[in-house]
């Protein structure tokens, strides 16, 4: 699948399926090494992290558990405000667990900062973050993202779980939107 298959809404491919796959294999190997012989609970943040979670988890040799959370950050369409509401909470009890939050993208970092302190208040042994993409803004906040797939430019991206008005999540690559899509 490439750009021409989806009409003229996408401007460019930022990260190809191959690039994503290669990086996921490296991240999985690192996570396997870091959590070897220890408990591990992967926490995916719906909906954006579905692709990363599925692809990262299946590359792990670790018998990790998976759980899901859905949150909504209030704010205008493309910017988050840091005020977060839980739409679906975890099923798992985090007491004494090694938790690894799996996210699609860190932008301002506000959503993850909130999530981190929320999960830390539940008595886990550890909480770390794995994010497939990180934007430049995220570097400014004090947020320790242990596993980062790619640092990307400050552009609105879609695909591989990321949406524009709920579309394009199913693209197997990460692309940038053509300006006419969000300017219209
Ligand atoms: P913060 O700013 O709290 O935002 O780190 C994280 C959430 O904002 C969304 N987000 C994006 N979604 N393309 C998207 O489709 C982007 O370029 C983008 N930047 C931020 C996303 O939901 C993420 O979890
Ligand atoms: Mg998200």
C-alpha cells in the first residue's frame, strides 16, 4: 500500500512499514532484555496505540500481559490540554506490577504525564513508557520516555494508529496530511 492508493489526502510517507517494523524489532529486543525474568504488564492507550501494541507485543519473547485504557484529553482537535478523563479503565490491579505504557505518540507530553501519575498512584512496582513517535515539544517537558521509536518533526501525522477525524488509523505507515485536508 502506498500514497496513491488512498487518493490525494496524504502528502508524504514519513515512516514506511519497513522502517516501523525494523525499529519495533529493536525495541522489542530491548524490552525483552530489560524485563527478563520479571513480571510485565503492557498497558495500551486506546485507540491510537492499537497498532504499536499489536506489533510490539508479538515481537516480544516475554510472556507479557496486555491491558487497555481509553482516555480523552479535553481541548481543541489537534492540541491536548492536559485535562484527562478516563473513558475505559484497566481491568488489572497494578499493585506490585511492572507496567509499561504503550503509546502511539508523545506530543506535548501532557496526556502521558497525567497517565503516569495516575498509574503510579495505584501501587505498581514500576511504570515506564514506550512511544512509537515523539515530537520536538515532548523534549521540553520532564517526561522520561524509556523506549522511543522515532523522533519526528513537528508536523501532524496520521497512520499506524493515528487519526485525522478518526480516519487513516489503518494505514500501515506514518504519513503527513496534505494541507488541503485540514485547511478545508
Ligand atoms: P500530548 O500533547 O498530550 O498528546 O502528548 C498526545 C495525544 O495527542 C494526539 N496527537 C496526534 N494525533 N497526529 C495524530 O493523529 C499527530 O500528529 C498527533 N500529535 C498528537 C494523540 O492522540 C496523542 O496520544
Ligand atoms: Mg494517543
